[in-house]
């Protein structure tokens, strides 16, 4: 049987979407016009938000073992250090440091995970046209043989890159601007005082030099130059000339194994959905490479779209899909804006403007504002979905502590597992990437959790939904507690947790992305359950 969902493009965005769907019990079809996984190490950096998505689908640990953790970033002007920030200070995540992971590492890990989950990619298969219908999209696929297959799918994900044919087919044009500079980069070995674990930005009147250490040795060198009409990758001699011109001196580039020349854009599609077609990744937004935001934003697009499509396929109200654009487009606009601001800062030519920039960065660095303001933006960890149509307060939500904010990342709390919850913290529990109903409070909360779990078992959705009862640390044991705990995953909070045992019990629905999707008291439990999958998934590989 042909899957309902077609994903066009098997880069990091498309593969993330596919792995998310398969992990939540929903099959999909994936096609890509390339011959196989990409080999060009275009993107380098994985930030905390994307790493958490990749952790939920089971590839982050493998990537962390092969990647290079970065300790910080340093900025130079006129051969002098003017600022910097240290990484590793982001709290509440298992990934406080960004990782340098050339794109093939990420792509290969995702592809291997796709195969483990029972999926596949139809390589050398290109989507050449898409037409929306009322209940499906009609897609023309050019097969490896050259023949054209015409198929219908309920949903189509356009993850086919900057020059997306799917996006063009449904009449969406990205909006923004193209820089009047081109960017050159090369990967090779750099002899001399090159950084070992930090990214360096050498900002000069002629342009910028970025130096990033690579896992396994070597560095990426990155420059901007005026657009010159050339299309071929830069030569080693050209890269060395720019390194001498803009670098600190005494650096020698040798044995380059990859180089590229590319035009850079700052563009976002005006809408991320047209009927049955969704845009994700580079098909939806184009970034400057500043801050390494492009691949990260695409991974988060793919994860968001994957869990929402899976939820709808398993019985959740299709209106949930309206929240994809409402949540992901603002995040993409902000990421593109942040990268554009950094790029414009690199490209300042006016001497007075450069002096003001340097003084500002020195001041921000001295006061720790780079870590406080810029780093969270780059990490894309705690996104604000409070205005999303997919989040709501239900009856009794006033009992939920203020620290648990609707549409924001669920805060962490340490706990001691009593039954089923094989971890020592809430974030550790949520890293499984399933829908979670959390009940907090005394035994009455546990009884509500047990009844909710019984209802979910009748739906046959336990592969995609967890129920967790957290008991306050100061709640006394009662007769019959063991029987109540045996019904659902149970933990006892350590320290203050989310409130004392005397407080009224409450519940929250936590989405697969770790966001608080709904808050309620005991009275709102039935409405809360309506937000969870109600149909069994396909029996796929695990």
C-alpha cells in the first residue's frame, strides 16, 4: 500500500521528517533526485535545539561521538581580539555545546536510522510537478528509467532545497534579498596558530575570514569577496591569498580536500503551506552561513512537521497542521534575521561604523551579554509557541505552576523513578520524543493518570504516548500506593519539584517536541486526552 505521505528530498530536513514519522508509527515515501546521500560538507554546526530533535529520533549520540564540541567563538578586528563568547553555559539540555559536524556526518546518521526504522529512499527519482486537490496532491515523478510516474498522496513535504520544484509548482516564491558578495570556502589543513576548539571571526575592511576547526583535524576557511561572475570553486592559491590578507599571520593552508563558491541569500517563503503541500528546510528559507542556522532550522522544521503529520495520521484533529506555519515561519524569520544581522556586521565598510561595531562587541563581551543574548538565539532551544493555535489552557489550568508556561519548553526537574520511568529527570524522560500526559500531585493525580492510561490502552497508542505521574517529594506513602504506581510510569520529585503535596493536582500535555501543549486541572482531563493520538500506528521496525 502506498504511504499517505510523500517526502521530496532526502537531505537532513527530509530525513528528519521521515525518521520522526516512522518513529511514531507512520509510514512515508521518500524520493530524491540524487544518486545517494550527499558528500559535500556544506553545513558544519549543530546547535542545542536541533541536537535535541536528533536525540529524540535516535542519532544525536552517534553524532556527538564523531563531531568536535566547540568551546567558544572569538572575534578579531585590526588583528586584535575585540570580543568572544564561551559555549557550554546553556542550561537544561544534554547538549550545552554546539558540535562541529560536517553535513555528511548528519546525513549519513539520519539515513542509517531511516533504514533501521524500516524506511528507504528512492534515489534518482525527481518530483517534477505537483498539483493540489481537495483531499490529495497529484505528483509527477521522473524515475531512474526516465519514465514518469503519476501518483496521489494525502500530504507532500517539499524538502527539495533552495531551488525547490515542488515549491515552484504550487506557486510559492521566497521573499528577501541576495547579497552582492559571494562566499568562498575550503576545507584543509592549516599550519600555524589556528584555533583548536573555537570558531574565529577575523573582520577586516576587505571582508571576513572565518576559521572553524573540523573533527579529525583540519579547518574550514571561509571568506566573502565581491561578486565577480566566476562559478568555479576557488583555487588553493586564492584561498591562501585571502588567508594572508585577513588572517593573524603565519597561517598556511595545505592539502585542501573540498572547496566551494556560492551566492548567499536572506529569504523566507511568505507561507509554508499550500493545500496539501508543506515547505521545510531550504525550500522554505535561505540563510547566510553566519551562525550556522540553516541546517539547524531545517532539522527543526522536519521534526515539527513529522510529529504533527504523524499525530493527524493517527487520529488527531487535522487542524493541528495549521500550527506548522504558525510556529515554524516566525522561528525561520528570526533565524534568517539573526544571520543577516551578523553578516551585515561582517561587511561594514565605513570606518566609523566599524569602530562602533568593535566598541559594542568589546562592551558586550566584558558584560557577558554575548552569552546571555546571542547564544540563546543561535541555540534555538526555547522557542515561543504561546501564540500557536495548537496550544490551549483547559478547565482547571490555574492549578498549574506559573513556571510551566503554555507554548514554551517544559522545565526540567530531577526525580527518583518508582516504576517505569527509567531516568533521573523529566527532560531525560521526554527525550523519547512521544506525546506525554504528566500528572503531578498526590494519589488522586495518580488515579487520574491510571484512568487516562487505561483509555489510551484501549486506543492502542502506547507506542506513541506516555503517561507519567510525578509525586511530590513530601507526599506521605499511603496504603495501596504500589497498586496505583503499577498502572503508569511513576516518579517521586527530588527537592521542591513543581510544588508541595498539599497543592491541587494538575495535568499537562507535553508534545513530542518538549513544548507544553495544554494545561489543565483534574476537570480538564477528557479535553486533554482529545489532543492525543486515537488510532494505532503501523507495525514498523524499531
